[in-house]
């Protein structure tokens, strides 16, 4: 049985070098492109009829759109409308990246910490710039909670700064760890089912249980894939809300 973490290995598909920098096209890059292409293709195909009474595909696309729009409205307010295209794009990219990773012999982009951290860092820098531009030096009051004892202000300030700058780490690790753990578990149970079936036959009672477990775990991973896209997106909305309204 192959190692359960072998599925996360980045493989070079096309070796490319530009001015001494390695910009090779890898399996990770391929599935990023596929996630973008599939999500865009789904939305274009679903909304092409644009019927007053939507069909299943159009209804699903409209439900996704309204789901993210409501998320922005409830967490950011009307001030979040200009940022809706980015948040919707972020949600769709993570969702389809997670779901594509469940296809056998595919690659899970969000199982790589460098990918999730790059997204989280971009969001962190973006909301920080928005806060500084909107509030100026008042932004630094975010690190001093109102009503805090003056004697503890230096300690509280340091703690608040650390907790603020740790956001991209926690945001990226949450998505990365869930995808990594779930796919590793599926690989282990899948290898176990193959070993048992090879030893005693597919119709032996002992070999049916791992297959049933794999089906259940796959359903759970679909749920986790959708849930993690939601969690990443709603946390982005919360950070954006704090940057705009300076809530603490």
C-alpha cells in the first residue's frame, strides 16, 4: 500500500524557468486552473438560460450567489457590497478546489499550506490596508480594548497585536489541516479495504465494512469540503467587518 501522504506530493508537469526562477507548471497549478475553469463553466452554463422559473442548475447557482450575498450583508452590512465579487470568487474557488480533490487520482490544492497561507495572507494584508485607509491612526486603537485597566494596557496591547498578526496562520492552517487529515483518512481506509478484499474476496463480510466506511467518510468529506469553504469565507467577512467598522 502506498503512503497515505503520497497523494499530496507536488509533481512537475512542465518544467519552466524564467530569469533563473523556477516557474514550472505543477499538478497543483493544474488543479487551480481546473477549479477556476470548472467554477466559471458551471456559473456560465447554469445562468445561460436565465429563466424566470429557474431549473435545477440555475437554482443552484442562484442559491450559491444569494448564500454568499447574505453572508456579506449579515456580517459586513451595505459597506461590504463593493467587496462581494472578491468574496464570492474566494468562496467558489475554495469550494470547487475542495470538491475536485475528492475525485480519485485528482489533487487537492487546499491540502497545501503554501496555497491556503497565500490566500490568508492576501486577505490579511487587504483588510489591514482597508482599515488603515479608512480610519488612519485610529486603526491602532483596535489593539486597546475600551475599558481595559491602564496598568495592563502594555500587556494587553502586546497580546492583541500577536493575536491580530496570527490571523493568517490560523485561517490557513484550519483549511489546510482539515483537507490533509480527511484525505489521509480516506487513503488509509481505502488501502485497508483493498487489502482485505484481496485477502478474502469482495463478498466476504469483513471486506464489506471498510467499503461502507469509505462511503460514509466520502459523504463526510463532501460536507467538510463545503463547510471549510463557508468557514474561510465567513471569517474573511468578519475580518472585513472589523476593518470597516473597527468593532472589537
